C-alpha cells in the first residue's frame, strides 16, 4: 500500500500557512483576518502531526502539541472576538482600516 | 517528590492561590474598592515574600518545569514589579468597577510568565507564552469606553496571534528536524543545517515580537498608547522582562551550537532596534508613546548585553531589568498619577511641572536620568554593564554605534527634563494629591534607583547566580 | 588621611542643603561646606608635602583600594599625585568663590546650591580616582548638574546652550567609554596604575587612544569640538560659568594628560595631530575672541585659546611642556573664574554684557573694574600673574623640540599673546575705561561676598605668579613619574 | 667682594609703596600719597648713590677693570635642569649708572608731580602707578637673567599703559595707552622668541653664562648657534635681531615708533619719566647688556646701526614740523635714542674701538637729564595754559622766568653747545661714528643740526614770538582744565609757574644738564670695564658746533618774531613738508593693516566660520537626525496589517541574510 509522502503534506501545510498569511494581509474584515490566522495555526498543526507520524512515530509529542495549539487557538479566538465586539461598540465597524487612530 | 513540588512551584502556587482569592472576592459580597486594593497589595507583598526565602533547584514533570536560584530571582523581580505597579495604579483603580477582573487578568498572565520562564520544554514554553499574552490583550482593552483602548487591544491580539503562528511554525520545524521538544535533548541535535537555522529565525522572530525588537516592534507604540497606564507599565516592564529572561535562557541553553549565528542575528537586531527606537522617540509628544519607543531603544541595548553570551551577559541582563523595573515604573508611576488625576498624557503638558509638583518632578527626572544612564543613578551601571558584556566579543563597531546612540537618547530624555524644569507655562498641571501608597511605591523606586547601582553587592549577587554559555 | 573625605564632604553638604529650609540656612551651609573642602584640600597639601619631604617616593599617596564590582574587576581605587592635588586645590578654591558669588541667588536657591556642590563632588572624585571606571563615573556625574544649572538659571538661549553642552559632553564621554572598553578588554583591568605597568601593544594604543583623547578633548574644548564652550559659558549663571571654565574644562585637560601618560606610544604617534589641533585652537580662538562683542563670549573664546595651551603642552610630550600644561590648567582655572566673576558682578549691576553699552566703569565701581583688569592682565600673560608662568613654561617646553613643525607651532602659539593683548585691551578699554554713561555712574561697587570671592581667586593667581617654584615643587616629581613612562615609549622607537 | 645686597632695597621700596598705596591709597592716603612715595623714593635714590660711590670708587674695580658682581641670585622658575628663570641683582657699571639715572629722574618727577597732579581725584593711584613703574624699571636694570629682563620689560610696559591711560575717561588717552601696549607687545613677541632661541642654543638663560658661552668662538654652544641657520641667516643673527626687535619696540625705533608720540596723552611728568628718560632707553640698555654677544655678529650690529641712524634722522625731520610741543619732544627723544642705538651699533667690544659703547651710555646718561628737564618745563607750561599747541603760546619768558631759563639750558644741552652736557656725549658719538662709518657720521651731523633747529623752534615759539596770549594772563582765574583735569579744583596759587615743588626739580635738573657733561664718563663705563682715554678734539668739534649754531640762528630768524619766513620755507618744501607733518603716513599704514586686513580679513572670517561652519556642522548633525526621524515616521502607519507585513518582511530578511548570505 503506497502512502502519501511527507513532502506532499508539508507542501500542503506550507500552502495553507501562506494562504492564511495572505488572508491576514489583504482582508479588511477583522473576523476574516482572525480566520486567516486560524488557518496559519492549523497549518502548523498539520506539520506537527505529519512530523510525528512520519519521522518520530514512537513518541506522541507532536500530537499533543497540536492538541494544545487547538485549545489555545480557541482561547485566543474567544478573547479576540470579545475585543472585536468591543471595537465594534466603539467604532461602529469591524473594518480594520477604521481602527488606525494611533499612528506615527 | 510530592513535597518537592510545593517548594519548586511555590511561586506559581501562591499566585494561583491569589487568583482564587480574587475569584472569591468577586463572588463574595460587594465591598469598597479601597479595602479590596489594600487587601490585594497585602497579598502581593506576601506573594513577593514567599519567593524570597529558600532557593531550590530541580525539575519536575520530567523536566518540563525546571527551576533554580537564578530563575527564582527573576520571578522575584517580576513579583516586585507587579507589586509596584499595583501600588501605583491605586489612584486609577480606586473608583474602577471591575478592579478584581483587572487583577485576575494580570495575575493570570503573570502565572503564564512564570511557567514560561521555568519551562524546560517547547510545549510548556508555548503554553506559558500564550497564557501570558492572551489575558494581556484583554487587559489592554480594560478602559472599555475608550476607543483607543479597544484599538490597542485589537492590534495586540491580532499581531500576537500572528507572531505565535510564526513561532509555532519555527517550533514545528525544530520538532521536525530533531524529533524532540525538551530543551536538553534539543541541544544535542541542533546543527548548522539551513532548516534549523530557518526554524531558529522563526522562533527568534516570535521572541523579537514580544520584546518588540525592530522590525517586529510596530505594535508596541500603539498598544502602549491605547491601553491603561497600569497595563502599559505591565507590558513594558513585566512581560518584556519575562520574555527576555526566557529568550536568554533558551539561547544559552538550547541554541548553543549555533552561537555564532545568533550572535550576528542579535547584532543586526540590536542595531536596527536602537536606531529606530531613538529616531522615533525623538518626535513623540504622548508620554506613553515616548516611553514605548524609548523602551524599544533600551531593548536594543539589552540585546547587545545578551550577545555577550558569557556569565556577564545574563547577569547584566537581569541586573539591567531590575534597574529598569525601578526606573521605568517610577516614570510610569508619575504618568499614571498625572493621567488619572489630571487626565494629561502629553509631554507638552508637563511644561512648568516643577513649579506645581516638585516631588513628582524629581521622581520623574531621576527616573529619566536613570533610563538615560546618568550617574549616580543605577541606569548608568546597568547600561554600562550591558555594553561591557557586549564588548567582550571585541566588536567595537557595535559599541561605538551604541554609545553614540546613547547621546541621541540623552537628547530626548533631557527634552522632557527641560520641559519640566525650564519651559515656561502659564497653565501648568495643578497641584496633585498623591495617594500615600503610590507615594510609597515611588519612594521604593527612587531608593532602588540609587541603591541598586552604587551598592555593588546587588550585581555581585546576580552575577554569582547567573549562568552563561 | 582618607581621600574619600573629599567626596563625603560635598555629599554631606548637599544633603544638608536639601534638608535645610530657608535661604540664609542654605547659604551658610553651602559656604561652610565649601570652606571645609578648602580646608581639607590645604590640609591634604600639607600632608602631601610632608610625605614627600619625608622621602616617600611612591607615585600616588594616600591610596585606598577597595573592591567595588568584584565580578568585573572594578575597584574604588583612589589616590593623589602632585598634579591631582593641584587640581583639587584649584577646585576647592573655585567652589568657595562660586558659592560666595552666588550669595544673592534667590530663584530656587536650594536646588542651585545643591547642584553646585554636586558638581564639585564630581570634580573631586574625578581627580582622585585611579580606576578608570571610577574616573568615568565621576566624569559623567559632573555633566548633568551643568545642564540643569545652565538651563534653569541661565540667560539668553539657555535651553539650547544647555542642551548643546550636555549632548556634546555626553558624546565626549561616549568616546571615552569606547576607549575604556578597549583598554579593559586588552588589559582586563581598569586600574590605571596596573595598566601603566602592563602597557599595551602599539596597535591597541593606536586604535583606542584617539577615542580617549578626543573624548576628553571635547571636555577641554579641543578644536573643532569646542562649540559648546561659547554658548554654554555665555548662557550659564555666574557661578556655573566659573565652575564650567574653572573646573569642568580641567577635567578634560587632566584626562587628556592621563591618557597620554597611559598610552605613550600612541601619544607619540599622534602628537603632531594633537599639536596641530592645539595650535589651531590657540590662534583661532584668539582671533575669534577679537571679534566678540559680549563679555562672556570674549572670555569663553579666550578660554578656547588658553585651553589650547594645555593641549599643546601635553602634545609636546616633554617634561617642561607638561609642567606648563598643568600650571596652565590651574592658572586658567583661577583666571577665567575670576574673569567670569567680574563679568557677573558687572552684569548684575548694569544688566548688560555688551561691550558697546558699557564704559568708564572704573569711575562707578573701582573694585570690580580692578578685578576685571587683573583678570585681563593675567590672561594676557603679565609677569607676576599665573598666566605668564604657565604660558612661558609651555613655550619653553615646546621649544625644546627642534623639529621644524613643532617650532612653527610654538611660534604661532606665541604669536597669540599679541592677539590676546589686543582683545583684552579692547575689552578693558571699552568697558572699564572711556566715558561712563549716566545710568551707570551711580551703580554700587562690589559687596563683601564678591570682594571675598575675588580676593581668594586673586590670591591664588598671585601665589602662582609670584612664587611659581612652589607649584613647580608640587608637580615636578609627578611629571618626572609621567616622563619615565613616556620616555620609555621614546626609547622603544 | 663686598656685599651689595642692600641694593635689593632700591627696587623693593617703590614696590612696597605701590602695594600700600594700591591697596589702601584711596581710603587712607588720598592726600599724603605723594609725600609717602616721594620719601620712599628719596631713600632709594640715596641708596643708589651710595651704591654708586661704593662700586665706582671703593671696591668695584679689580686691577683696573670694573667687575660684574652678582649680588643676589636665586632660581625662580626651573624649566629644565639648567634652563631656569633666576631672580637676582647684578652690579656692574651700566647697571649702577642706570640706577642713578632712574632713581634721580624718578625722584624729580615725583617731586614735580606733587604740584602738577595736586588735587587729582586719583592722586594716590597716580603715585602707586609711578612707584610700580619705578620698581619695574629698577628690576629691569638689575636683571641677571634674560628672562628676568623680559618679565620686568612687560611690567614696565603695563605700568606705562596704566600711566598713559591715567585719564581713563578720555578716549584719546585710552587709545594711546592701548596702542603703546600693543605695539610694544608685538615687539616683545620678537624678544620672547629671541630669548627662546638664545636659551635653546646657549643652554641657559643666565646673562653672564650666556655671554660667556656665546662669545668664545670655539664653545660648542657658539658653534651650534652659528651653524644652525634659518632662511640663510644664522640662528645667532636671528636671536639677536629678534631681541633687538624687542628693544626697538620699547625704544620707539622705526618702524615700531608709532606709539611714542601718542603716548604723550599721559600726564606730562609721566612723559618726562617714562617716555624721555627711562623706559624708552630700556632698549638701548638691553643691547648694551648683551653687547658682547651682539659684537660677535656683524649682521645684527649693522641692523642696530642702520635702524638707529634712520630713526634718528626720520624723527628729527618729523619733529621740525609738529606743532604739539610734547610731540616735538617725543620725536626728539626718538631721534636721540636713535643716536644711542647707532652708537652701539658701530661700536666694537672692548678697547679703543669700544668708544661707541661708552659714548652711547654717556649720551643715555646726559640725555636723561636734559630731556626730562625739557618735559618738565613743557609740563609747567602746559599746566599753566592747559594746551599743548604752539599757537596758544608765545612770549612766556616774562611770565615764567625759571621755566624759561631751565628750558633754554636744556635746549642748549640737546643742541650740543659746549659746555652743556649734550655737547660732550654727542661729541663722543660723532667721533666714534667718524672713525667707524662715514655715512653714519654724515647722517648724525645732519641730524644734530636739525635737532638744534627744531629745539629752538620750540623754544622760541613758546617763550618768544608773539606776545603772551591773554589766556596765559587769565590762567590765574581760569578753571577750565583740559580733559582729565576736568573735575579737579586747584586753588589759585599754584598757577603761574606753579608751586615750589614744581620749580625745584627744574632747577636741579638744569644744574645737572649743565654739570653732568664734565663727568669723566669713560673712566667708569666702557664696553669691557677697563678705563678708556678720551679727549675732546677741538678741531673735530668745530663742525658740529658750528652747524648747531647756524641752525639755532636760522630758527631764531624764523620764529623769534612773528614773521612769514617759516611759511615760505614750508612752501619751499611743499609735499615733503606735508608728508613729514603727517609723520610719513606710518600711522596710516598701521591703521590700514589692522583695520583693513587683520580685523576684516582674519578676525571676521574666523568668527563667522566658527558660528556657521564648525558650529553649523554640529547643528547640522542634530537637524538631520530630526529630519530622518520625521521622514521615516510612515513606518508606523497604524495599520495592523502593515505591521504584520513588516513582521514577515523581517523574517524573510533575516532568513535570507543568514541562510544564503552569511553561510
């Protein structure tokens, strides 16, 4: 049985990572930006799992790490969304360009 | 083992205990803010005291959590800073509704830092890092009504999430190339191969973001400006210090094999940081923004010190941080009092400040001199020892650059002093009545600024504990 | 005796001043403190002379060597030789005079006296320290008080002057710091004595000497880094100008001298540069002075010219010239302090320093005018005053070097005495002599404190001027010690 | 060798007077200052006469040669093992002679001033300065060390500055004082460098040693100083010439003479003391002091000779045209000093050929008396009329007989009419010149004639010509004093010829002007200390004496009665006269150099450059930093996305840097 080589998976994760980054850079909507960040984190998860499965199958460090990442990401998202809601209260918008009061 | 836990983890445990107490206070019956604040400050004193006695060395959770005298010392310094901050934000929190939440957030983040500092494993380190960052983002938004506050929080949470994404990428590569997460094992596997260097750079960027080294610093000024002074102080002193401690220990412990690489990385970063920090600090009028950029420049100097990578390197770092706690917090203390009582946060508002508030003026002046590194304040010694540590590598170009930049930094610190003492102002800030406890905190800071430098035993003590490559 | 007294005394005075309440108290404390310093210094002189007479030939006397930062091998190592002692005496004298002159200071008097005393403490510390780190520490201690003194109590564009002064001096100390690092990492100590014994490789010296010399040179108004001098002196309040020109510029000269003795090879290698700069400073400063219209600017620029002699003497690197440099430092300190005092007295009465607006003051205020003239005559090197002794010693010293360039430098520098005469006499002729304007005719003469201050300084000037063998006796042995080191370098070549 | 230490008191007494009067004069001795200092100076005078007697007649002479005696010497400032400034007292013929001159003339002036300066507001200060000057002058005379000479040289200069500027609120006086000091200072620069050259090659600053080392043709010092050369001239020539430059400055030799006429702004007694008898001959004394060394170098001597001769002639010509009586006297002084100079210049060291030296000293001696007499006479005239201008004068002989007589004697003396003092000394000089250098002799002769002409022009203009001006008669009631006297209140009785204190000195000096010529000078003062046989050769003397008499008659015919002859003469000379009247435009030249070159072309640019270039550079640094900081503020755009972008950019940069470049 032939299985997918590691490089493919790494390629996938890298692609995912940069897609996320691209989203972060280009999208104006804060929620979307948050989602793009989630993409980046998930690509990292894929990395960990893949490495763990292919290279070091005897230990489970990678898996655990990805679990923790998911948890933390959730927490982060929660706080972020709270903040965004608050931002919406004060700015009446969740467009990132409206929140550029402080500069220079 | 079991008893051992309580000794090794005592600082973390007491902190968690405080958090619970706070929760109980919260759910318990309503009581006046003053009493709560006094209670908390009392507790913080206890918290600090617990750390002070009994050095203990060892690791638990098979090496995920390690501690030793040096780390305990670092944590104590952070505790001290926390205490001072809380004493200084008295005026601000006195009539704030959710002060309990404020402390909850701060303590949680503090706890995260403790774990980060004494992490012996990348996972633990990551957990600590996030645990220290996320609550801060919330805290940054603590002035719910203020527009700036929420903007600052947003910037902080987004960019920190992004940076942790980068950091995680780096960690994952490290894991991929070495197959382990624990520091001790990692060291053995680190070599010069590009993958690892790339991973290393990703990790460093994560750190650089937290300590706001150029070009990863851009969030700093905005967040500092937007968030409440207390939070800003916490960000600029405590969290920065915690990350620096971790950074150093990881560099010295884990990345020893590629020391030459990270030396040059540090040099590049420090040059950029000092330069940009100074150049931006010159123009600032908002006091918190000004302090933000000045602290960026300070980080540049710290990086030079770290790059010295001998025992003196980490010693001078911790020493400087201790001094930095006193000096920076003294400055922030004055700013917080002024902004809480007079609602002014601009340097130009401080013109003729000396006529109305001599005490605050002197505190601020001494603090600024210490930041600038003027003897006999401790800042002088702190900065000098950093540079000496850096000069150990005989890279005199760097030293010349740094010392000339010190002159630039003099300019903007003296500019503030000039505003306070020399500039005429028909409507200066009125006479402020400072809360006793805040005054006490300021006295502590001043005492620290004077004593830490001249009394050499402080440095010698730190040096005796410190670890180099 | 324990030299730390020289640091503790001012410190104590400063603290008492901080604690004291009303003006009279502050003044008295300040005065008593400064007089105590003077007493200590003179007592020190006596002890020193006794020691030497008793045949104690150690390079430094009254040494104390306490570990300060053990980890970094930084020691609190103090001790004095003849040159340092001369500087200490100078400082203590000027401090007393300065306190006396600023007797009537009303604005923020507490802070004012506090800073003055602090400044003096820095100077003492600088002169007695044998450990480069301590030296550097005190060097910088002395900077910030100047900034505040000028910025708060000054006149004219005081903020800018203060800022310029502080920044340029800080730049100087930054350079010094780089040099110190170089020394430290090549000898692993800051102790001047040990370094002197160890010596450094020529390459190291050649690389780091410029930093140190330039760094200290900025303090000593070395051309072209002298521009803080005119503005700073002109804006400063009287006492501050006295301290600035009388004490803190000497920190630079003293530092340069020490460095030259510490890195003799480099000093020899670069001596022509030093001499070139010094000569330019001398003649250029003199001509620039000729064009000034503000009394304080006149004196400030003339200080540039006079400090040029110090640098010249050091650059010539022979015993006589170095002697001359030291005497010139002391003499210039006293003379220029006296000059600033006189200018301050005039300014406080006429409220102008513009030569054009003054005249015939001799009629209204004979004492002050006499002081002014004496200062002037001293500065143009009249025999009987210290200036003559100093300048002649420098000339005779630099003339000892038969090389053409050095000869030319000597002659050009000597030519400056004519220019000096021109500007001094112009200033005197227009302010002291000539017809007096009506509103100045009724002004009062000096008060007791001013008389006392001027008297002290004049006595100092006369002692050196009339009995130079005394100060020679004090510094000669030390210069011999220095020369041993320096000549070693020559013989190496 | 007996003890001459008491000579130390001669300078120290005036010094003490100076200190006392300077510190307490204004308060306590406002009136009595004059008496005090006169008394102390009288003591010094007596002492110096005692010294002279002891030296010349008792024990100065050892087997026919007057010895140089170092009465006292101690090291004042050590430069290097054998180069040092020593303070000391030398006793030798010229020193003792100068002692006599200085003390006695100074005494006369002190006495005269008692009346002349009476009621001055700064009476005490005046006497303090006089004493200071006397002290410095005496110190200069007694110097054993060339640097000691230089020091007192400077002190003399400054005291002259103070005295010229005595009327400090009179701008012209201040200007004159400044001029005098600065010009001499410039000369002193030469002196200083000369000293340094001598000290370097001679290896000592002690005059005795220096002479000893540099006069023996084989001594290593001599060889080195003659072998070393710069711009073609040997270092010896340079050294001596530069030293002579100093002397020329003090002695107002061309071209450094411009300060002397202006110096007449000072009180007249001061002019009599400083600018006639004592300070101005310091240059001559200096050359004489170092004469043995000078005699080793032909070039230097020639310079001395020709400068002296030219100055003598030039000054004489100018003197004929001036109308301010004090200026006339000033130029005559310059001319006479020129005489002394070239007399030295043509002299040889020792023996018969040393005649010039002796003559020069002799002339210095006699000149001191009659010239100070002239000045004091002029002083009493001015004191009466409050004017220096000839046109305000005339016919005063009846009003002030004593002054008149004294002045006449002095004129005859300076004109060299036997048997007055001037005759003898001038004869010696002319003789010497005749033997050594005919050109100089001619010049000297012509100058002598001119001298008698302008002196008598002066004399006649003051005391004869027109009737005494009304001003003179009304002077008794006249209280409008010339500037400086403005606020003094003399009482009527000291008008007219003034108090006895003013007449007495005139009489005494007149006596001297007659008498001192008969002193057998050559017995005492010669270049080598050994006596020298001289004789007045009647035949030789005919020419000069005749010339003088003719000149006198000429000026009598011009000026005795008011007439137009003089104007005709002026018309004849025309342009030359105007040039002479304008002092040959030397002043203008100096003004041009200073005002048009030094200040605008050197001073201004430097001052400008300092503000704009040197300081400008520093400011530029600051401003550029500020500019940059504003330029890059866009980095902090406030957009969180850009922040992330920069973040990533940083990551990329680092990676590229460390993975690909710095492998």
